[in-house]
C-alpha cells in the first residue's frame, strides 16, 4: 500500500513490539559515557529512551558488554586504535548506573579474546568467532531486532549489519544511539539501506 507524501525519506512506521522482537542494547557502559576512558559525546543521552523501550513487551532484551582483557589488541599500548577501555570486571566495563538492568534478559560479552576485536554483538571483526547471539535469538523465535546504544558508528553499526545479514528485520533506533564521530553524516546513509531501517523511538508504540 502506498502511504503519505513524505514517505520517500522516512517511511511511515508504527512499530508494535511483540514476542518475536528483540531489543538489543549495545555497550551502555561507563567507559563510553562522559568521564569514561573512551567517552562518547552525550553518550548518556541514550539511557532514557532505552529504559523506556526495555519495559515494552519484547521477546527478549539483550545487553552487550565490551569486555576486554587488559592486554587487548585494540588498546594503544598494544598498537591498537583505542585507549584502554572496558577492561573485564572493571568499573568502566560495568553498565551505566542509570541504565535500568531489570528488564535485561540476556547479557552478551564481546571482545573477550586478547587477539581479536569484536565491534558486533554477533561475531568478532574477522567473522570467525560467534558470541552465540545468533543462536540465542533463533532459539527464542526472534525475527526482528531493534538496536540502540553506543557507538552508532562502530558497535551499533556492526551489530546491525550482522543482524541484517543473518536475516533479521533490523531497525536502528536513532535517538537511542550516539556516535564517536557525531559529525559523520555518512553513517546514516550507510545504515539506512534496504535491509536496515533507521527509526526513532516515538515510532514505537508505547515508548
Ligand atoms: C566500541 C570502540 C571500541 C563501541 C567498542 O562500543 O562502539 N568502540 N570498542
Ligand atoms: Zn572495545
């Protein structure tokens, strides 16, 4: 059915969360918030919309955690691109205090091997090692995933691309994300493909 006049840039969307939908909360951890080791501008702004969304009737609410050993290859001291962050078990790796962890049904830890990085919540960056998230979602009968968190241009993007490739209907909730490079407009165009839809939380009934 054709709808509306301004549907070319943003298709009209009314999303009703149900049992075959998963909410995936990506890396809402202290080190990615203002004051953290790898702080993302306004990273804490994702928490309020995610807390509202997590209360809705999803089949599961998955939270990912970047969970690195102290000698992780992504750290500057190892020749990597990032300052040391999200060291497993540290305060920086903990979920943000303001994140309501009550509705979270499953926690997926990633980047756990010293010799691999994993932006995606599904696989390491080489695609070789699964976190088990794909099998979990399939076992729970999930068909559609709604994704928010940090950072839009790294771990959210990688998680969304894998979800779409794996056959899940994939929605990225823009106002529930913040990017490392907030000036990068390309990421929005890259993400709004035929297989990934950018939505905002007011599109979701009840949020
Ligand atoms: C992330 C850089 C390094 C992220 C994780 O969560 O987007 N970015 N590790
Ligand atoms: Zn990391």
